[in-house]
C-alpha cells in the first residue's frame, strides 16, 4: 500500500486483483479499480494523489506488468510490459516522472511514465527482488532480494555502487532513512538489519519479531522505524538504539506498511483483507 505524503489518500492492492483508493482518516473507499487478471502485488501513488501504479503477476499467470492509473477518472491509461515474471515492488520518482519496478525475474526497470518507455535495466541480483526504494534525494535506488543482497544503484548511470551482505538472510523489504545514511532490511531471518550506506557495513540488528518481516518504513525524521511481520504484529523501533518501543498486534499477518511524510499516519495491510490506520504521536 502507499500513502500520499500528506496522508490524505491511500492506495491499496490485493490478491483479489483490484486496487482501492481510500480517503484518510475517514476510511472511505473512493474508488475500486478493476482490470488486472492476476494478483496485484505492489502499488504506488503520486504525491498529488492523481496517478496510481500497480504491479501484477502470479507464477503461472501471463500478466506480468506495471499499470498506470488515472485515479480521478478511475481508469487505466497505460501498461508497462517487459518483466518476465511477477512484478513485486514499485517506487515512484515524482520529480522526474519515472517509476522503478522489480520482481521475480531479478531485474530492475526504470520507466518513463509519460511515454511508457523503459529507460534502463539494472542487472545484478541473482534471485527475486522483493523491495525497491529511492533515496530521499532521488539519486540512488536501494533494492533487496531473496539472494541475500541489498544493492545500491546510481539511478542515472545504472551502475551498482555497492552490495551489502550480512548473515544468510533472504530479504523481503528495505527502507532508506530520510538523510540517506542508513538502510533497514528485513526478511526470513525475523529481524531488521541496519546498514551504513557510506561504509556498506552492517551496524546493528533489531530483534523481536517471531515471523518473516514483510515490510519496513522510516517515520518522519528517521529517529524511528516501523516493521510489519507475519507474526501478526507491527513493531516500532528507535533506530539509534535498536530498541523496540512499541508493539501493535493485528488480526492477521501484516504484509505492508506505509507512513505519511510527516509521520502522523501509518497504514498497514493484513492477510485477512484489512487495512489498518493509525494516528501516531511521537515525543
């Protein structure tokens, strides 16, 4: 799922092959977008809430594409085809009107949203890329995959700047701090690992989850982070110390989180088809 920076609109995707646009904080469903013929695995929304993006596919399905939506009109406007298997993750570069996608075929693709052209491919991961995110200045992509690697890429040159590895984890998610100094990655190891993006070294592990960590995000100024897990909890972490400061139970496995830019709103999606909304307060 994906919140606009102001936290007023939320876009969610589902295994029921639809997207839903929500008004926050009322929880009103503004639109249901249909048309995919396979699971919707990833979504992104433009900062102004006017455009949406979805990534679809199943292992045995022929639909492995990215779709661009006009959210005001409630219709698809363009398909971006090229991936050879399920599309699992998206991130939108609003400053340049570009989108990054990745998935089971292990390659990242950079798209020009207006023209639908694939501008660049990023090759290097050996297995499924489960998560991609842009640095706050838009110059770098950070990706995490089932090959146990977190890779940092130069967006313009297409070059891999560094490969971060520690332990034998298989990563499902990654997030980059607002100052661009730290990446948090989580996965099958049931923990979060903090990497220093300048040195490339693992500097800490955050332990506490009892299931696969499916999603992670930094909150506001980067002092805190939130993680979602198949253990049916959300955990809130103080990044500097690695201390869990709050645990929020959920009714089902928590598969995704999205935090508004000001840190006020947190949305989480669960396997039992619920969208959870939290208003956060920080000291």
